[in-house]
């Protein structure tokens, strides 16, 4: 973190504090600062930055470590965003490292650039939306490890986030699920040669369906970019060797990460009742960290493997036929005719995975890890969503087909049809 951005508790001048007190009367923050829970130093930092024309915000991560015996090591990293870049743009920044007795709550404060990127309407009132960083939270002890990607939603200058830590065990044996053989026939491989490193893997993004008379494709926008949330993975361990990867058994899902499209692209079409899987070229980044502890003479080690961008769409993998219901559901749109683009509306963040995943062989030096990456049904109203292009090739001159989001859910990226 640059020197100018660090919080030096206790520093501040009296004149600034008087100015701050006067400005508080004017409620410049729209009620966002609660004096009962906000220190004078935090208020000073915010108002000084506003007076200088370079507004700052503060993210407070309240990390509740597990109530277990021993010492817990904590690391917090921030991923880059357009208005909160990291020192190395393609890597995360270390925000905090330290250790406490397990069971304690640690408050980690990160100062960010408070840059407005949009407006959200809630209850008839418009509220500003700010550039919202993502964080990785790592907690390690002899009892287990925790590695989690955390989303934030910055709508005010001071944002509190509670992180309840539960140690996870490696879950690689559970990740493959019961998908049919035809849908898991295509797998991907990532080879990691350095730390850090980048690889590109084919990843399943969604299903597309068609009926006779309609052909259907999946599309991504570039400006503004479409966003999907795709799973990341992480590991943590205690070791005496700083240069090796953690054992395969320590890897587990770290949850979703915002993944944006770098291209405006439409996939090939499926038609005449075909059902297909859309694959995307997803860029993943790998980072490994080792932190030496003089007290215990060991390294606290942890790794990140996370998606950063969708670089293109592959030809859909045909996995059989789509069989529409005997009649359209009550929430179906139609009947209609002609060609339309269907966006996935009203996106909200969610931790629910879609019902498909990609088996990725991750080779990190001598360590080979088999993981199963899934997209999550989620979106972000500061970006565009993916869409489906539906082309009417029937030649019918009357309204004849219906469409709806699968399960009446516009966030699961799948559209179904009915027509005769």
C-alpha cells in the first residue's frame, strides 16, 4: 500500500478535526458515518481526502476466527479493479498479515479510492455506486485452513463486512458430481510453471436450447463488458519449504469471482431441437505466498487460483436434444415471432452454482490437482449481462413460439422454448 494511503492511528492535526466536526453538521456523507462506531482517525482520513478532491473510502473487514485451540494466521489480499489498481496490475495486493489466538475477532481496514461508477435506485431513492473491490481472506492454523474470495458492494464511504471463518478440508473428491459421461467428455488442463503464472482453460458457461424453427446462440458484450461469476480455488498449509505448492488434499473452492468478457462475441448457433453446452476460454491466475514465522520457525503458505477474464467462446458442444414441455408454463413470454435478443435481467449476487462444471487438471510443478470449476448464477448491475440470440427461421407469418428463463430465474443463464 502506498505510504500516502496508510492509516497512521493517532496522527492528525487539530485544525482538520475542527473542520471535520463542522462538516459533519452538514451531513456530507448522507448519514453514512456512524459516530458511535467510527474513529476520529477514520473520519479525518475521509474528510481530508474529500477536501483534497481525491475522495477515499474505508472497508472494514471484521474477521471472526474459529473458536479452537492455538494460533490463527490471517492474510487479506485485494484484487485489482479499474479505480483501485494493485501495485502489480495482474496480481493481488497484500492488505494485511498477522496472527492472533484463535477465537478472536480481527478488524482489517483497507483504504480505497471512492470512485462513483453508477447509480442504484432503492425504494424510490437514488444512491451512488462506487468501485467495489474483491478480497481474498485466508486463515490458517494447525486445525485447518480457510481461503475465501469476498465480494463487496460499496455504496457509502465506510463499509463494514463480517467474515465468519470455518475451517474447510480439501473437497476434491466431491467436486466431480454425477454429470453424464457425454457432458464431461471434454476436460481442460492448466500448467503452472512459475509463481505467479497465467493459464487459459476451456470452461463450461451455460446450456443453450433450440426447437425446430428457431436457432439459438449465446453472446457476450464488450462495452460495457458482460460479467459472469466463475469459481476460484485455493489452498493453505504449514510448511518448512517456501517454494513448493501445498499438498493436493488442502485445496478447496474459494467461491465466486467476477469474470468479465474481453470480447464482444456470439457463439455458433444450435438449431432444430439441439441442446448444447457453451464453452468459454477463461483466463486463470495462480499466486503462491509463503510467510515466515520466527516464533514457530515455519512458513504459513497459501495459494490462489482464480478466473480473471473470458477471452472467447468455443463452438457449442452438442449433448443431445432439447425436449420442451407439452405446454408453456404460465410465466412464459409469447406467443411471438421473429428474431430477438434475450438478456438475463435483474442480476443479483448469489452463491448458487449452475448445474454444470468443468473438470480442470491443474499441474503446479510436481503437484497435480483435479478440480471442478462451476459458474454461479449471478451478475452485477454495473456491467452488462450475457445474452441469447434467438433467430426465427420458421418462415411462419404468425406468432407461434414462447420463451422463458429456466425455472423462471433470469440469473441462471439458460432459456427454454415452446412452439408448434
